[in-house]
């Protein structure tokens, strides 16, 4: 009897081992490939449902959309109501399944929060490894389309619409654009054929495109050698955002504080320059730009001035840093008594309109943060002459008068003047 039990247990163990080994060896799929048969019967952990697990067996004949997401992804959360409406609209013809690689406890904690309560109807796969292995990606939201048991396409979330779903269900030609996500390590759109060439090294590289690159996120990256940046990459941003980021780097080298108050826009129609969204908050892809510029490491100091010049050459706008006489707020000392000099060797930086606590921090950092306050009408310029770090504590600062009152306790003030300042000037060509 014992031998029979042992043989039965061994057989069950080997079957389980073969099953789990098969799952662990699943390689990433390419478009057109069928999902492994074992996937359909594999129990998947889920949250926000009376059952703890589910399988895809009952959905095998449907159009399946795997909606990869994470709790920190605001775009993912914003799209949940849209996904829910599409699921209701198409009923049993489709199955939209949110998938997260965050574990059950993390998701349950999120859905218990005030923000998460808004999405508590979302039944999501938790702690996923299988689908992340089959469909690797670098960011979320990311949508995997499965039809007739095969990988049909991979896209961004914006392409999940009534139109695209109807096309697929009706057997029409699909308007989906495949998204293959890219990292920021490589220069934009540089072919991997470059890597196959021996004895070649990149000295410089430039790429400029108008319109959305769906395989990349909205943001920026660097190419560095140690601490030295010799290349900069921007993807899916407004041209004003790119101009501003470049100018900020130039100002930092000059120990100047840059902010939007140091920009003068002299163009007839600033909307395409400034805002990649329409009045409803939808992205206008025609207003998005992607830009990359790489120089030899020996020319790293000229990277950002060259970028500004390069963009001015090939876009509809010219951008340059010019001296202009403008109104500004000058940070000045009101006495020779030094009430700001730091008494600490440790650094602390806490800045807000309700409470500010700076310890062993530079005046440059203070001015940068003051410039960002919404009630500051003009750029702030530092003329205190402080070279050493400072300590400063302020109470509530809801307006300029309250700020000046707090600063005067340290014998410094903000004085309105007209001065010639370096300004980013953007013009029509």
C-alpha cells in the first residue's frame, strides 16, 4: 500500500514539475505565434473578485486584450473607465484583462486607498510573471492583443478604441500600429546594424522628428561618460518643453536660476509650440517632438548651446538666449549682519508654501524654489553675495508680502527693479 502511494505521489510530482517547467521555459512571443496551450488552464491570481484565481479557458475564442499596468502609473488608472465601458459595449465578444506584476498585497493596499477606491471594480491579475515573460515590455500602459489564440499585436493604450475593436471583430483591415517599446540606452532610431560594424565609433548623432513615437514614453534621457553628459534625448514632448530643458542646462552652468519667467515668446500662434494637448486634455500628436543630439566627449561643454542652435535651424522657430531689460525681483541684503550663514554640517531641504526648513543649503537652491511659487510675478535674481551655504526657516507664505515678511527676519528682501537679464527668446522664423 505504501509503495502504491509513493508511486502515485511521484507521478503527481513529476506531472506538476513538467507543467511548471514548461511555464518557466516560455519564451517571448512574436506576432502571429500561438500562446502555449498550458497558458489557457494556468490559474492566475486575481484581486477585487470573490474568487482568488481565474483561468483563460472560457475566453479562448474571444478577442483578448491584456492591459499591463501598475499602481504608480497615472495613465493606466485614467484608462480604466474607458476599458470598462468598452468591455460593457462589446460584452462576450471581448475580454479586457488588467495585468500587474505587483503582488496581491500591494494591489489590495492600493485599492483600499482613497484614490484606489475609485477603481475597486477592476478585476486584475496580480503578481504576474507568465505574461511578462511572454510579452516583455519596458513601460506601462502596454496592450497585448490576442485573437484566435495567437498574438495579434502589441500597442499603447491610446489605440484601444471602439473603432479598432470593431475592425478586428469584423475581420476588417486593422489600423493598429505595432508598438515595440525601446529603452533610452540607444540613440533614437539607430539601426542595430550599426553594432555589427567593427572598427567604427560614433562621433556625433542627431535626430529630430515631429509626431508621436509610440514605442517611447514622454520624457528625457542622457548619454554620459562618468558625470559628463555628451548627449541628450527627448521624446514626445512639446517644443517649448525641449527648449526650456536645454536652456535650464545652459543657465545651470552659468549659476543662474532658470524658470518659465525667463522665457519671452514672440510668435503669432503659441499653441503648437507650448501645448501638446487640446482643450479636452487629449494629446495632439502633431504637437509632439522627439529630439536627440550627441557630440564627441571632447565637445561636451558645447552640447546644449549646439542643441539650441540645431533646433533653431530645423524647426519653425528660432530660440536664443538674449539680454533683455525686464522687471524682476532682486534678492538683497538689508544689513551687513549675517543671519543666514549655516551653523550645520548636515543638509536638509524642505520647501513648501506652508513650511520651509533649509539647512546647509545654497542660496541658488532657495532662489530656484522661490521662482517656482505661483504668486511670484517676475523672475528672482540673487544679489546677496552669499558664497557659503545658509540656514533658513519660514512659516506660511501664501503671497509675496508674506514671503518678504519672512525673509526680512534674516535681513534679506525682494526688491522690484528693472534689469537686463539673460532670457530665452523664441520667435517665428
